[in-house]
C-alpha cells in the first residue's frame, strides 16, 4: 500500500501492475476465490457441528 501513497497512480493502475507481475487475471483468480470460499464455509460448518453440545439436535 505504500506505493499508492508514494506514487500518483490510480488503484486500477496499481492492480494492473500487480496482476502483470504475478500473471494473474480475474479469470484465473475467480476459481481460486470460489474454492477458498467453499473451503471456509465447509470448515465453519464442521467447527459448528463439532462444537455443538451432544444433546443439541439443531442442524
């Protein structure tokens, strides 16, 4: 974030430079983000299920 303050670049310019450096595009990031959201959701459900008291029948 320091570069944004030091140099007069817009956020889209910054994003474009970062994406160029790492070779990432929205098309390649979208599946990764979807997979992370799915994994996080599944992990959260597992924690909720495991932390539920034994007698609690709530799904």
